């Protein structure tokens, strides 16, 4: 019985460890009025967006939306709180499927940049 419990604990631990490894981080930097990465290409999967405020001088944010409907913000992609000057914040996990998306910041008005998922 102890062996069965030990095996189950290992299987559950392995499953959680495997899931944790599947989440990738996409680091993006904002300066005054722009992102430094003008276009991103990713594969399908689950991501966390890490947004850096590089001396913008005020708080910034992050919006990700399908290119076909830029008002349909992907709420999990929002940073968990506004990014203060010279700091970083992350989003929640975001699962992206094939297609084109746009990302931008309405607080540090930036253009809309393209994110392609292949």
C-alpha cells in the first residue's frame, strides 16, 4: 500500500511539474511612447507577459487583443497591477492559439504592435 501511495505522489508531482514547465515568459520593454519589440512571433502555448517600464516617467500597462477585434481585450494578459517607473510586472497565464494579435499600452500611448502565433 505504501508503494502505491508513493507512486501516486510521484505521478501527481510530475504532472504539476510538467504543467509548470509549459508556461513561457515573454519579456517586453516600454520606453516613452513605444515598445522596444516591434513584432513578436510565438508558437501556440501558454505564456506570461513580463512588462518592463524603462524610464517612461509614469505608470504603464499592457493590452493584448485579437487583431480582428482590438476592443476584445484578453483580460488575463493585463498586468496584475500598473507598472511603476523602472519596475516590472507580469500578467496571468495566457493561452494563445494560432492567429494574429495586437499589443499596446493605452497609459503610455503606444502604436499597436503585431504578435503572430504560428
